[in-house]
């Protein structure tokens, strides 16, 4: 069965960096695009970034453009999100999700919490 | 960027009642790229409906999606106890994905 497991969250000071990982299993990772989506405490969902299956294209939400970088290691079936210049407003649970048919997010991980605080 | 506005923000209903959730887009959305998700407290979102009206695997048939252009609806015909949750619509267009702000369906 499809499994996505995020890790790497924690407490980080404003201005610092953090890297999240998402380990994928149960499907052929190399042929699917992958997303990061976040949810601030008590708030709704915010799309963060997507990476095409062949890593040829990546797109970002406006609030993270220029600060966050999405990447993947197909040999490890792992998706990454490198987050630089973190701000308090980046505090959220970060989910990875698979890009399915018709550009929907068909499988989601359980999320990892990132807290940006001094 | 297309903005999705969901209404109402919160709806209070009893089990067995019908729920009608609205999702309005700031510009026309290709129906193929309109989806609905359910999120229960403390859990990750789960895909319910894709292509505006197709139920995802495992979605009960009491859930139905409809609409086109800028107006979309998710209907739950008879609420079961497990349906009380937050529901989000989502669209894809121009290499960007956006979500509505969510509708909470709570027990009356």
C-alpha cells in the first residue's frame, strides 16, 4: 500500500534553515510528481511546492518562492524540502503528497511539525 | 492565481441530514482539475472527489460532487457520525494548486 512518511520537523530559530524528508513506499516513486502542503495551527491547507516525476520542473507557492527548494532522490525513494530564511509564519504541519490523476493529491503522509520560534 | 472561496465557513447539522458545501472560484476552473478533500481532527487530508464529480476509491456514494465554471458543490446526502469534519476544495491551473479555506461540518 502507498505510504508517505515525513520527518525532519522541529523547533528552529527565525532566519535558520531546516530540511524535511518524505520517505515513499508502496508505489513506483520515479513516475509520480510529488507535493509539499502545509497547515498552520488551526488554519487551512496551503500548497507549498511540486516537483515533476523527472525533476524537470518545480513550482512554488508565492509565500515560499526563493526561500524553499523541493528536490528528490529517486534512488532512495525520498522527497525533500529545504527551507531557508525561516519565519514565524512558516510554523505549520508540513505534509508530503503524491500527485495523482487529474492533478489531485491522492495520497498524503501524516505530516511533520515545524515551529519557527526564538 | 485563482482564489477559491468556500461557504459556509461552518455548518451545524444532525446525523441523517443533508449537507451542501459550496466552492466558488475567482475565475473559471477546468472541471477536470477540481477536487474535494476531507480532514478529520488530527489527521491528514483524504481525497474524496476528483474531476468535480468522480468519487475517489473508498468514498461512500452518499458523497457527490457537481458544478462547473466557477461554482462547485459537494453534497453529503445523509450525514453519518464519521462525516463530521472539515472539507476543502482544491483546483489546479497554470502550474499552481490552490485550496479553499475549508468548511467545517459540525454536529448540531
